[in-house]
């Protein structure tokens, strides 16, 4: 019987329609993939951050999105989300080293705008880049983040 090495790199891609249920579908898919590959220690953080990126793709583009989960050498996980809007939002529009300090608090009555801050604060690495038009007319942008191995288990309230 052939077995697959748990440490071999792998990749999954999920095409998401422009639908308000897309973040939930992405979350369930991510749970199945990471659980199936024994990466439970990354699950809560990966789920939160991926849902933020998929939600932004739904809210700020008029077309479909694509979620990619990629296990890389050394136990790293990269999650990326493509959408059809070419505008790179702050803070993804600058390299991580070029950023100002994270503000302590924003206005309390804001309805949104915290998702990408969460990615910046919780991911080990992150970025974004515009995609030029290709033969198939895709274009848009790709936002991504990485989580490294050996992350501590999140503390759960009792």
C-alpha cells in the first residue's frame, strides 16, 4: 500500500463564486484540508485569516475569487486569495518592513477595516501583488499570508 509523506508539499485550490456564502465554504474546506493533513495547530489562525481575505474578496470585487492552500518545505503553510479587483489594499500595498507601527485602536464605531490588520498581526509573513491581464483576461490581485510550524495553541476561554 502506498502512503503519502505528511511532510511532502501539497496544494489545494478552491474556486469561489461571488456569493456571500463563500467565506463559510472556504472555512469548511480549510478545516477539512488542515485536519486531514494533521496541521491542527495552525487551524484557528489560518481559518480566521483566510476568512478575512475571502470576505474582502467578496466585498470589494464583483467577480469570483480563488483560495489556495499550500504546504511548503519546513512545515510552512501559505494561504492566498485571488480576486478580480486589481487594487491592493493597505497594508498589503507596502512591503512588511516599510510599515508604520500598528495603531493601538481605531474608531470604536467602525464597521470594518480590521481584517487585514488581523492578518498583519497574526501571520508570520504576508503580502500582495497585482496580476496583469493574461491570455484568459484574469488580472486582479493576489493577497497571501504564511504561518510557520510550531505555533502555540491558542488559549481558549474556560
